[in-house]
C-alpha cells in the first residue's frame, strides 16, 4: 500500500520545481542581474582577501605604477 505522505511530498516537490522554473523564465532579466551581482561580489570578496595578504605599498608607489601604464 502506498503511503499518502510520500505522494504528497513528491507532488509538492514537483510543484515547487515547476514554480521555480516559471519564476526564472518570467524574470530572466532579474535572475541574470542577480547572478551578475553575485559573481561580482564573489570577485570583490576574493580581491579584498588577496589584498589583505599582500604587502602594503605607499600611495606614491601606486601613482607611479598608474602613470607608467599611460
């Protein structure tokens, strides 16, 4: 005999998946924007962590490097 709780749980999962897909399809621009923002935030976080582990430089050294690139 089938347990009705399992059927309900399976159906709920399927409905939830359908709802997520529908939201993503209807709001592609929003989802895309969220993903881009998330990736940028991860990159910024990694850059900050890397910067905290690197040696300190003076303001003059930074401007010297920047002026060499022009």
